[in-house]
C-alpha cells in the first residue's frame, strides 16, 4: 500500500529503557493532529495499564487468528508474549491525512520498514549504557532475570540505529520531544515526499 | 572540502518576492548558534541597507579580483550586478561547528550544491503567483521594467524546487520560520549525517 501524500507514519523505536514511551506520551500532549496506534498484546497488564489505552490485551487465540487474517502490519513474540500493531487503524488514519505514531520495538520497526518505506523511522538512544541499566532496573515491574535479559538485548539492539532515518539521544526529555516534533514538521517539507505525492507513488 | 561532522550549511533560496529575507531575519533572532553569511555585491545600496550587515558593497574591480583568487563559494551576475558569497567566512564557521545560513538566489544555490552536497537546501515559495507579484511591486525599490523582469524570472525559477531538499510555502511568516527552524533541528538528528561524521567524509 502507498501512503505518500497522506498522513505520515512515524515509527519511534529503540532499546527498552531508552525512554521512548515518555517521549511519545509528551509529544501526543502537544500535537493534536497526531494519533497513536495502540498495540495488541497477549501479555498481562502491568499495574496501572488500561485496556485500549496502553494496549488491547487479547488472548493468544485471538492474536493468532488476527495473524492468519493479515491483521497486523508487524507483530513479534518477545519474552514469550505476542505484540502486534493492527493494520486497520494505521492505514485508515493515514489515508484520512492523519499522522500516526507507532511506538514499537526494533523487530517490529524493521518489519514495518519493509512495507512502508515512506515511514519516518526514529531511533531513541539512552544517554549512556549506565543510564539505560538504571532505567530498566528502576521500572521495577520485572524480575532480575528479565532485567538482565532486557539489558543484554538493549545493548545488542543499539546497532540497529543505522537502519533508521533519525536518531535522538534522550538526555533531556524536553529536548528529545522537541526534536521528534521538529522531525515530523521537517518531513512534511521534504521535496522528495512532495514528489511522491505528485506522481502518486 | 568536506563539512560533515561540523556545523550545517543551510541554504535558503527561492524566487525574488517569496519572502526569504524576512524568514531568515526572523530565524536569526531566535537561533543564537546560527551565523549568517553576508554577501559581497557590486550593486548600489538600497535605502536603509548597511555595509557589512546587508551586504559588503564593493567595487567591480575588487569583486573580479576575488573571483580570480577563488574567494567565492558562489557568485553570479544578476541584472548587471555581481553578487557573491565569500568562501572564508562560510568554511571557517562550519569547521568551528557553527551553523551558517546563506540566503541566496537560485543560481547561487545551485552552484553551492555542486560543491557542498551535505548542505541543507531550502526553497521558499510564495503562497501564490498573485501574491508574489504584489510583493515584488510593493517593495517599491525598482522601476517597472525591473519589476516585470523579476516577476518573469520568479515564474521560471519556481521549477527549480525539485533540486532542493525542502520547500516551505510562505503563507504565514511565523509558520515558515518555525518550519525552517525544525528543518535545521531535524537535519542534526539524521542518521545519514551521523554516518558521514563517523567515516569522516
């Protein structure tokens, strides 16, 4: 499917603990014309998480049924749970000219990139690996094994930055949000994007 | 010369009357880390123009001497007068990590693009051709023949937008300044630019 000429698909990704969730939350508060895609997952809700706001919490059977029906633009199994981005919401909003924000992990972002080359892929980096470790630990929702798992995985994942269009080092949340907002504004001024629109690709 | 990894070279261009001067002036007021390159010209000062602020007003002999010494990163003869961007100021500032803003005409911008591919080329468009005509006329510093000349030239020049990285339709100055500012912020987050920095190209 082509999305040129319509809304932007903005994919914000990066290792666990880099702070992408906070940045996206703050960006959404300032940008009215941006809608967020809520993922489906089979994992259990963490404390405070709300169905249809943080995730759609669904069963494995429901998830696997949606996979069969090509209902996801990306999905992955992470730490034994499924996570996926429903295709319908994303495509409908983009076609109606709205920018859609996806906050997803790196595996998912790379899947999306194969299908939606016109997407804007932004990689959030922690200011340092020490800081990353501290953030993952402080979250306090996982056991030690899960924490170590996440940290090792984050360490490897940082290399994927080269597959993205933009990177943001999240040393200050305000600055990081401002950069993400600027990236969206600037992308709408790109001549290449406008050319795609003209020739309808 | 390579400028990757140093300051950005931001080239703002577009047809006469599109409003690039006003946008650049306003941007400079808000961005402290941006320096503007002041051009040399052999034309006479317009009322209110100040030597070394608007232009360095120099003689034809001086100008031609600088051409021979490769002292310009671009120069052109427009309506019988020379205009040129001194090389030294631009390269020194960029090497010292400062962003340099060039507000130049389209001929000049295309010359700069051949040498400085890493530059950020932004094309300012008038909201409509009617508005463009009105702006050129209102400026009131030229005679009728010059006005017609400028309008015809502007009309042809708009096609050059395809050679630029970004375009901004100048329907509201505030919005246009914000877009230009966002483009500069976003360019500093580009992974490709960071890669150039790493490999030193």
